[in-house]
C-alpha cells in the first residue's frame, strides 16, 4: 500500500462531503455558514467554560468537585453537541481544503486526546462523582483536561489563519 493512500482516501471523502447538498448550502446560502459559525463559538464557550470550571475546581478542591460536576457536565455535553453539529456544517463548506490544514489536524488530534482523557476520568472517578465522594487523585487528569481543551479551542481559532 502506498504511504499516501490513507490521506488520499480521506481527501476523496472530504471532496465528496464538500460537494454534498450540505456543502453546497453552506457555501451558497447567506445565513447557514454564519449561523453555524456563531453556534460553533457558543458551543466552544459552553464546552471550554464548563470543563475549565470543573477542572479548576478539581485542582483547587477535589472534595467539592462533585457539586460542580452536576452543573458543569451537562453544560459541557450541550456545548459539545452544538460544536459537533455546527462543525459538520463548517467543515462541509471547504472540507477538502480544511482537512489538510495543520491547525485543523492538530485540533482533531487534541479533540480525540481530550475526549479520551474525559473517558479515562469518568472510568476512574465516575462512581465517586455520582456518589458525591472526594476525587482524590484526580488532579493530574484535570490538569491534562484543562490544557488539552484550551489547545482544542486555540487550534480551532487558528484554522482560518493557516
């Protein structure tokens, strides 16, 4: 297999996505792309704001973090849903170009890393969160979470400039 085949395959899928009805609508309507962009920013604010609030609470006082989690986690999930839905629209407009953008590639890598960290956190501390128990030992994962989600945010903003 040729070393470039996976990227070429992804490029073909992205080209087809760009030429889909959604891609056409994102490029040709005067409202869809700007609306998706606004929703994406709102989603980012909700995700990063809620996760940062929770992570900082874990870093400050793991004992009180479960109280914050009951508010922060649903807000972060709502933001992530908004981001995913609006991100699909934004990507569809120029998918074949964006997928080659190093900032987009870094954003996707950091997003996968951040979501994996969330999964590990909830695997390790999910029962404690539900029980309202202290999250002793959670500080390293909270620090990694805080940094990785900020990188997702910064990389996302950098896409337009690279």
